[in-house]
C-alpha cells in the first residue's frame, strides 16, 4: 500500500551508511557515545522523502531504534535527520 511502512528487513550496506552519517545526531539525542553502531534491521516508509526506522546494535546486547528522515533533494538542510530515538530490547 502506498505510504504504508514496508515489512522489516535485514540491514544492508546502504542502511549502514545512513547510520554512519547520523551516528553523531543519535549520540546527541541520547546523550551517550557509542563505540559500536551497527544497523541490524529496518523498515522504510515513503512520505515527503523516506522515513527509515532502524534497529541499531550499540554493543553488549543493547540496541536503540532510530527514526531517520531522508529528505527529498529539493529540500535544503541535512539530507538525513534523526527525528526519534529510543532504547529497546526487542523492536522492529
């Protein structure tokens, strides 16, 4: 269905690149630093751009879920922006 989130998928190289780009934003939002920041799974939803919900391993069996907006090229500012973050045990 158009506009609906897609099913959860295993993270790939593209999703890891997005995570690498937004790591500092996630650290700022959670007020923590991460030695490990590895994408595990993700969902995506087409909105005014693409909204990614990414489960990220931050080491020692800990995960956070970040929501990242990938803006359309016509919008100024950051291409990727973390809009939400939360600590999680099992999500996605």
